[in-house]
């Protein structure tokens, strides 16, 4: 029983697994931030492209007569 107790205490005090969990959480937060940034950036780029398309298609040079 004493060796089982020593094993559990040493497992409890071991911090190598904690570092892995911290890195996993940090990586997940970074990935979520990147996804959020690209989602927001994608919407902004889409708005600019639509505005440019509207400006170009309504210009007098695009009326079809030369």
C-alpha cells in the first residue's frame, strides 16, 4: 500500500503533463483568434470587392458604346 501511495504522490507532483495542457490551451486560443480574424477580414474584403464591382459596372466607360 505504501508503494501505491508513493506512486500517486509522485504522479500528483509531476508537472510535465501540465505543460502539455497549457500548450494545448494556448494553441487552441491562438487558433480561435486566427479563425475569428480571417472571418472578419473575409467579410471586409468581400465588401470592398462588391463596392469596386459596383463602381466599375456603373461607370460611363462600361456602357458598351465606343
